[in-house]
C-alpha cells in the first residue's frame, strides 16, 4: 500500500466504524447530534473542524518528505493514550448519567447512558488503534523505500566502479565500453553527472601524443607498428569522450530541452590535448582550459558559459570560432595563442574580458561583439593582421 492510499483507507475505516455503531444502536446519534447542535453550536463545530484540518495540514507540511526512520513509541505516549480513552469514557458516561436523571424513565436511561458511554470509549480507543495501524503502515513503507534506495545506490556504485576499471584497460574496446557505461549511469542518475564528467575530464588530461604518419609495415619493426596502432585507438577513445561531453552539454531549444542535457556542468581540462574540439551551441558552467592545446579546429560557436571561462595560455593550433558565444562572467584569454583565425563575431562578454599578452597570428575579428563588462589590455595583445572591430560595442558607448 502506498502512502497516498493510507489517508483514504483511514477515512474509510472511520466511516465503517461509525456505520457499525449506528446499526448496533449503541449510540443515540440523533440525540447526540441534537445536543451538539444546541449545546455547542454550529460556529464552534465549524471552528473545531477548521482547527483539525489546519493541524493535519501543518503536520503533513512539517514532516520530512524523505524521512527514512521513525522514532520509537514512548511509554508515556501509550499511557497518555490510555488516559485519554479512560477520561473520555468516564466523562461521557458521567455526563450521560446526569442527563439520564432528567428522563421520564431514569433507570432505563441510565442503562442506555452506560452503554453509550462505553461505546464512545470504545470508539476513542478504536481511533487510537487506527492511528497506530497507520503509523505502522507508514513506518513499513518508509523502511521499504529506504531499503530500495540503499540497493539502488549500491547498484550505481557498482556500475560506476566497474566502468572506471574498464577505463584503465589496455584494450580500446574495453575503454569505450567503460565510457558508455559511465554515460548510462550519469543519464539515469542526475546526482552523479558532475562526478562522471570529472572522470571523463581526468581521462582527457592524461598525457597523450598524437600518432604521426603511419609507418611502413614492410620495413618498420613490429613494436613501432603496434605503438602506432595503439595511438590511433587511443585517439578514437579520446574523440569519443569529447563527443559524449558535447552531446550532454547541448540543451537544444529553450522551449524543448533535450532529455540528454546535463545542466550546470563544470569542465576542468587544464593542460589537455584536445583534437578538433567542438562545443558549439552547448551550455556549460565554469570551464578551465588553461594551457590546453587545441589541435585542429576548435568550435565554441553559440556556446553559453554561465560561469568563468579560463583560456589562459591556451594554444589554438588552427581556427578558433567563438562566434555568438555568450560569456556571462569572467572570460580570460591571458597569454592565449591563436595560430589560425580567431572569430569572436557577435560574441557577448557580460563579464570582464581579459586578453593580456594574447597572440593572434592569423585573422582576428570582433565584429559586432558586445563588451558589457569591459575589456582589459587588448592593446597589449599581438596581432599579425589588423583586428576587425566593426560594430563592436564597449562599456563607454550608449
């Protein structure tokens, strides 16, 4: 039974108990309702009902949503419950006996008063018993949920550990299997996504040299051929890591976010060799590309950086495309080297943009770029060609 079914079930049990009491004739319901109406008043009844509903709502609101354990029932609560039942029974019986003395047949009325008082006491005890049953049921549900959660967490840990072990294999297919296993764990467990991205970034930060020209198998030693083959296989693994990161950092349309998008992810690729790195149209939080080497073209076209973007001393071996990129916080390109084209057309720098001692060996364009947060020491940068700033907007401009 789910927790959402407990409340309707409790109401049903109360109604059933009331119906049984009504059919047995132990309680004079018309007389009791008439007395409540005339002696207590409808305003007091409505007020009591409202207080009861408010108390129930507050209890449901205050109770922790994911509470795993419940406290043991104290002996004084049991004693208090028994005292309440006894007090209600005694009070109801005493009041009914007092009313019976005013009846035409006091003897018969007193018998009915005792029966009714005992019935009220039994009903009160039944309410406490029902509450205990509901509490027991709730405790069982919470315990079952906690057990299920622990089992799920253990399963995730096992999958994560096994996938990480696969990444350490000397066989490329096994490493690829580990990558996709990690991706599956992250997709199914949002709380593990940043940790998994950290593992992927750490893998890319491992030392790696790109394979050169393929050796002549007719003259090359077997060891040379084997090293070249392993280098090519490792390149495919690293390219797969880059593709997985890009796939899960692409949000899609704002009105229809992709289910594969991982939100608020940080990337730490400090000193990493990246091959044809492509994060176009991605959304990422804080990134560290300090001293990273971008072999091949690097694309950040339309990328949104919601945190600081650190490209200090990064080396772009070919073109670097930051067209329409959005830097919402600090963007640092201190001592960065752009060997090919450096395109920042229509880029938006909401935070501070730093290009101190940056080197632009190729064509550099900042057309229609917006520097809202300011730009620091661009004049100290080195440009092989005249940089283009047509339509660019700076903080001092309206």
